[in-house]
C-alpha cells in the first residue's frame, strides 16, 4: 500500500485558504556591500514545502472557528436568559 502525501496546495484548500496562500514569504535581508552596507531591506521569496506545511498545520480553519464562536455565544445567551427572573 502506498500512501500519498498531500501537497501544500491541497493543505491550503483544506484550510479554506486561497490557492498559493503560503507560497511566498517576506524575508528581511541586510546589504553587505556598497553605500547601503548594513541597511536592511525586504525581499519576497518562494518558500520551500516544509514551512508551507507548518503554516497550514498551525492555521485555524475559518469554518471551524466560526462554528465554535457561534456555539459559545448561543450557550452564553441561553444561560443569561435562564438566569433572568421570569415575568409572571
């Protein structure tokens, strides 16, 4: 039996993210030569698969977080209503 590993794009789709959401990263670099030596700048780079998998694994699926928040607030509302005195 062969087990296939999910691609980073498939992991992003499971998280309900846009395609290639984790493909690019902003990296801070330092000028090493010339008149700008020592100054920092940002560069956009394509990430390897490892960091992309990690970002997907640390992410929270928006549908799940919405469901949890909905259930939580529904329970709070019910407990508040139960604690209020009933009108006769």
